[in-house]
C-alpha cells in the first residue's frame, strides 16, 4: 500500500473536498433554440474550447447528444476520465447540445420534440458554425434520438449533414433487458394503466426517482461501496471515479411525462423499435432509412442495455453502408466513461470516426459486422 497516497486521499475526503477533479472542460455557447419553452429549459448548443498545444484535426466535428435523465456532463465526467477531454486531446472539434432543466412545464414534450426538433436544430447550427457536415454520438436514449433523427430526415427528403453516427449502450429490443422483461406481460394485461396514472398525475418523473432507479440497477455495488472505497484507499484514480459517478447520480434530471409514457407504451409494452420502426407524430420512422455509417457499442456488464438488446439494431440498419458492432467492459455508464473505457470504448470511437473522416467513408459497401 502507498501510505502517502492513502493518507492524502483520507485527508481530502475528510475535509470535504474529495479527490475527484470535477471541473468541466471550458465551452462557449453557440446558439439557443428559442422555439423551446419555457425559457429555463431551452436547448443550448455548446462548442468546447480546443486544448492549448493540440494540433486540430482536419476532420468533421463531433456533436454529442445526451439522453434524458442524465446530466450532459456524463460526457465530461471528471478530469482524467472525460470523453470530451479525450476527444479534444485528439484535436477533434467537439459540440454538445444541452436540454436545460426540464420541469413540469415540459410534461407534454414527447420523443418527437427531440427527433424532429432539437437534434436536427443542433445539427444545422453546428453545420452553420463549422461550414460542413459532422458526426453524431449518442449514449443511451441519446443514441436512439440520433438514429431516429437521421432516419426521419432521410424519409422526409431533407437529409441531415451527418457523416456517421456512434451509438453507445442504446437498447432497441426490451425483451433482452432482464430488468423490464418481466413487466411486459403485466403491462399487456393492464394496458399500462397503473404506471400511466403515475406519470399523468405528476406530469413528469422527478429527478429523485430517476436517480434512485439508476442506483438500484447496481444495488450490489451500492451495498459493497464502503468496502470498495476502503480497498481503493491508496488508489486516487479509483476513488475519484467513485466520487464522480456518485455526483452524476445525485444530479439526474426529471423525465417529461409524455416521453416516459412513449418509452413505456411503445418500447416496453409493444417493443416497437425491435422491428426497426417506431410510430411517432403520425408517421412510422424506419431505421432502415439510415444511409450513413453507424458504430454500435455495448457494455459487457450493462444491465440497463444488455448486449443482445443493443446488438439487435445491427440487423435493422439495412441501409447503412458500414455497421460495426463492438463490445467493451463496463455497465451502462462505465462503457461510456469508466476507467477501462479510456483504453477500450474511446479508441473504438477514434478509429471509426477516423475511417469516416472528411476524405474517407464515401466508397464503403455493405459491411454488417456482428
């Protein structure tokens, strides 16, 4: 044991400062979507500032699309284990769209608000700011937003200026999710009336409930956390990761009631997306309409989006010229920004984006990799 490191970690913990560096990477506001209301939950597009001394890449920028529920700093968890910091370190230009603090006033917003509104708006604003196409990266529901937005634009005959999409831990087949599969027969019998009454009464699912639900998916780790911290007493990086994850889970956002209802009825009850199509805003969007390359990454320890539930999308992306399915260690958050993601998921992202940079990817034939 490194006694000096252990003593330093204990001192920082006891004084309340902790050992995690939670400073966010500096960024600038590029645009605000004034069509959003109320004012406090308007979507904002940010551009992260390049790192000093890093040569910029001559490749398309990357637009990060968060899911609902999780704060946008999931992509910028902590210094030393931040996907944003890593991407900037490679010289890539990075943008992020933030949805603001959703409240009761947002209760009637559905998935279409993001698929038809927010994501296309952020893409077009990014194009205007950079003068060219970009890549999209979405984690969890953010990945599904990306795919549906690109597909919907293709079907409408106005393709978005997107060169490639990265989807991380996004489940499309809920029958492969052990946590929710047992609920489907109950939902079928009741018509979902019990849960519907809850979100209709509240108008949204409060952030405290979202946070608690997220923690319960790893209840075993929650119980053993004190022992884990003790075992890592001289491991500053390990303790910093635990602190950063705790901070994220304590700052989850509320879910608009309408979105939760759509996820529950369309995906949990009917498992609609598993066949590659989703009925939304009066039409059916097909994932087969996507004609850009897609990287799909699943976490080997993810109980929210297990491998099979994520991998299902590979066979649905029939119009994409290059579909890659990869696995990496970690749970739902860990596969995105866990300590092992630095040497697994992140290099996969780098390689895929590089293959489909400004001068690559145009001549790929079908290559569906499982």
